[in-house]
């Protein structure tokens, strides 16, 4: 097998003793492939962010909620965040205890909130309306409140979750109203949290958000924990040598801010962060097969089976993913070409990579979409009645393990009332 363009995965020893062609031959195309060692290393990276025995990493499972990956995250000593009853159900199956789960709700119904409460799982609310609903359902209990401190960051406006143009959190001007509702329903505020947005590569904005949340915390001396949020980015432009987020520098800055705050308050609280993408993005690669090559009006299209039903990020956020090329034949690429790699969905926006300069690609080549472990399978769909792919884990013992089977056409009609 030729590794036509595969520097990144070779250096990471991503496939171990396996090959992309062998994995596709065994499990089909397209295919999500995960590397256990990389996932564990990323968990360990974040756990070293704050040197405090009370520091907690709480994985934001919306990034990837595969049961097997959740078990690895738990084994690495992380807690977990949930955004729905479905996520909670899977997390409990993965072995997380209720106290290790934080439900961060958004516009939750009374039924959903009651389900979470009955599971014994802490609830975070992010509006005065939701705080009042919680108080009516569960008066005299603990509650967590999500604040919007006015600080936001992210790779796309759709993923900026702090600031004045987002639906999330309670703005700090409403602190008196929060206190009034807590008093009315005899609620104890056990924690506060925030999330400024997703995929920041400069830690300064994050530090600004941390400082703003610590200012909010001054209003609530009974707090047990402060959740500083997530959003830690990863370098998607690896072939352009994009630098990594400097966690060592961020650790130094954040540790100083937290230490100074604790020293001034004379009280220790637990500090939490909630990474999602950082833990799972780089441990996942999406493999697909080239089935068509054509030129339309001076644009050369590489047609694959990786539609946006399989990977939504490029069409939803105009997101960039590096791609690699693997070849089973001995044919040699004669030149570099500028091409657009597309999927098989009936939409003009079904583009994985536009105007990329790559070695000449042939039909039956395998395309590897890098850094697809976050918001890949978790956002996949059956649009066009396409089937969602299998997921495979490459373990630390060198095995390839099927961790989610490929869908069949029978799955498409399984829930119809026939």
C-alpha cells in the first residue's frame, strides 16, 4: 500500500500495525477510526492544566458520545457533562456515577428536568425562567447556574457561546434576580459555570473569561465548585505546521489567577473545566473511498462516499480538515493538482475540502479526513437515507475493535409505525 500523503498519521503512528485499506476492507467505507493512545494522552494533557488535587476535568460528551470512548475517558479519571437525557443514559451505561455527571440544560422541559433530578444528577440552569422552573420542581435543593460574563470566543459565530449575541447563560446584570429566586425557592447555589465558545487557540480570552466568572463567584460565598468552561482548540492545519494551543503557558496563567483568588477569599473550592473537542478530535480519522473524478468548468472534483451526513462540520461551519491519501495500487501521482473533494449527498454544499492542492488522486484511492473525532459521528445523520458508518477503535494492545456497527437499510425503517 502506498502512503501518498500521510506524514501526520505516520509520525503519530496512528494506525499501528493496521492500514487504512485493511480497515476499510474489513469494516467497509466510510469508516470512523479512533486511536486509544491519543485519546488517553489528550485526557492526561488537560488533567495537568491545574496543579490542584481538587481540579476536575469534565468531558463535554456532545463532542463524541461513543460508549467505548466514554469508558476510556472515565478510566482516565475524568467526569462528564451531559446536555440531554440520552447523553445521561449512555454515560450511566459507561459507568459514570450520578455525582460525576453535570447536566447543563438549555431550554429544558419540566419532564426533562425532572428526569435529571430523579437520577440524582446535578442540574445547571441558564436562564431565570429555568431557575424558577427548577425551584418549583425541586425546592430546597442544590442547583448550578450558568452565567454569561460577556466574554466570547470561537472558530465560527455559531459556536461562540458567550457575549452579547448568544442564547446561553444569565447575564451578570441579572445577579440580583438570581439571588431573589434562590431565596424564594430555598435553593443552595452549589456551583456556577460558563462556556465562552469552542476552539480557541489563544489562551488570553479564556483567562479573561475565567477572571470574569471569578468576579461573579464573589457574590456567592456558599459555592462548592466553579466550572470555568471548555473550548480548548486543536490545530486542524497540521500540514501547514499550525502550532498547538500552548497548554503549559495557559496552565501557568490560569494557575496564578486561581491561586490568587483562593488566597484572597481564604476558601478552597473545586475548579472544573469541560473540554470536548480537545480530548477526542485528534484521536479520530474518517476514512472514505474515491469513486469518481470529473472536471466541470475548470474545477476538478474528487467524488467520495464521505457525504455531509457523515461529517457535517465543513458544510455547517465552513470548517477545515486536513486530508491524507492512501493508495492500494502502484500508480504514481504525476503532479500536484488543485481539487475539490466532495461527498455523495444531493446538495451543492456537500464539500469536504475546497480548492486543495494535493498529489494527483485516482479512483479507489482512500481519503483520510484528519481530526474527525469531535463533532463527526455525533452530528451524523441519515440525510438522503444514507447509512451512518461503523466506528472502530485501535487499542493500546494493537487490536482493531468494532465499537459501533455500520447501519443497515433495515435501521432506516426500524422506528416507523408500519
